[in-house]
């Protein structure tokens, strides 16, 4: 089964918890803190595997979770890092963050790989908090939460030339004649339900990859027929070979077909509509094709090659011309730089790392990634841990902000599911 788009949820592993321990050995008085750090959680990594040609495996794994790092132990023993989770995908896979809309990675190289979600760092043991002012800290950290991402995974085939056109214009027959590809060929529309790739060779020995894509119809860019599902595969191609049934055998006008397909390409992507294009006037062995071609040439100023794919006529000049075009065209990036995740957007005003809102029940809700991460990494089992948490909130300016908003002593303040009383 050919699957070329899935949506999944990935959870990187949480960091292991730090350890609170003290050195208690004979003849070593006042041994001091002795707790180790936790290990790092699993990263989630996508890696290209050239032996895979579909996203079928991901279709049945909607949620992928990494393992938590090992907890720290006494005697300053640090926990082990968890092994990374490696997800193997086909070459040509594009990963997009659904929440932000940014492209995480375009895996077009044979050995490309990318970390899509980072595992949390291990929490620090109490040894790490030892200072001259506090030589025996009685607290440690929980592990940092791993990243959670909602991702769209798309496969966009790597091909040099893409065959486009209405159903039953002869695209599958053409690719079967110029390559070793063996697509299904039948006398009905939408015979081709999945893209087919074939390696073509011209008379000079130059090779390139051609993609036979399912037929388009009017409204394809809005989901009609097989819809825009396969239009994404044309985006990577450097040249479009537009196959037209010049015989008009089904009562269609070749010129109207030409206009409709080009309109759908431009509607799907402006860049797609501007790609170099070669017109292949197919089925020239059928009566009426020669007359239709003459009329077509009067309306269209473009490179046109009359062929008969069924009889393998006129194909060598087409392959030579396509190879010549590819020699002159440089490979272009599918996405612009500012579409990638991590692109810096300059902000004139620094945003606060938290927000404070008044709930209907009168509680104050503090939210924000930085505050929530601090909460999750704090162990509230010791008084020192609680005091350190309160000190960090005060340093972030939350106490002053609550006071300015009118918080009164005794009001309940909420972070995630935790509530505590506000005190001046």
C-alpha cells in the first residue's frame, strides 16, 4: 500500500530524576552531599532509509514515545542516558510542525537525519547544588520533560521529470516504454492510483528519473477526482512533461485540456506553475490527431513533441531534449529559508516568559513554558526544594506581577494542577 502522508505525535523521553543522598561512611565525618544526576531522555530521530518507499509503517504508529533517562543514584552515580528512538523514512520525506507550520526538515539526501524532538536533560542531584553558603543541600531536581511535537509527515518523490495530464492520455504507457517501470495499464480512468518511478536513458547514455503521476482533472487542486494528494510529488521535479491526448478520441478539446491542467498546477503552487514544461502530443497514430495538432500549435507557443507511446514512436528525441534541459537546470530547494523551523523572527518587544490570568473561581493561573518546566522539575518533598522554587518565581518577577494585578494574601495561585497560597 502506498501511503504518502500521515500525522503523528512524538514524545521525547523525560530526563531522569536527580538523587538526594549524603555520604555516610566510617571515618569520613561530614561526608556531604552524594547524589548523582539523572540521565538524558530519548531523542526522537527521523532517518532516511533508501530501502523504504512508503510511510505505511507510520500509519499504524500515531504516537511515538521515547524512554525516560535513568534516575541518578547515591555515591555520585549518574543515571544512564536513554537510547534514541530512530524512525526510518523514505528519501524525500518532509516533516512539518503542525502547531507552528514550519518545516522541521526536508530529508532529500541518502544519509539525512534530524532530531525532531529533544529528550529532557537529567535532573541534577544534590551534589550539584553544593555551595560555600549551603554545603549540604537537601534537595535535587526532577528530570526535564521531553519535547512533545505534533508532526505532519509527507513523502514527496524524488524525480527529475514529472508526467502530468488528464486520465487515460497515455502517461503510464509512455513510462513503460522509456523505462523498466511496469505500471498497471487499462482502458479506464484512474488506472494509476499510485505514483510510479522509472529510470530513463537517452541515446547518449544520460539517465534521469521520471515519475508517472495519477491523472488530474479540473478542480484537482481543491480535491476533485484523486484531488491534490499527488500534486505534491510534482513539486520536486525540475521539468514537467505535459502529456496531451491530441486525437481528441473521447470528445475532448486538447487545447482546453492543456489550459485546465496548467490552471490546476498554478492553483496548487505558484512555483509549480512556473516550472519548465515540455508538451508531448500523444496518440498521433489515431485519425484526426494531425489536424488537431496543427490547430493546437496555432494557439500554444511552446516546445511540442508529437509521439505515439503505444507504438514507441518519437520517444528518442523527447528523452534527448529532457536530458538536455536537465543538464542546464540546477537543483532548487523545495522550501525557502524562512519556512524552516528555527528561522529567527526579530521582535521589537521582549515577551514575558509567563502569563497571569484571573479565573472565574477567583484563582490566579500562571502559565508559560518556562514556569511549567520549572514546576515539573521541582521536588516538593523537602522544604529546601519548595523555598528554591519560590525564590525562582520571585526572581522571574511573578510575585511583583501578582501584587500589581491586585492579588491579596491568601489568594490561591495555580500552576498546572498545583495550588498554593499567595503571600506578600
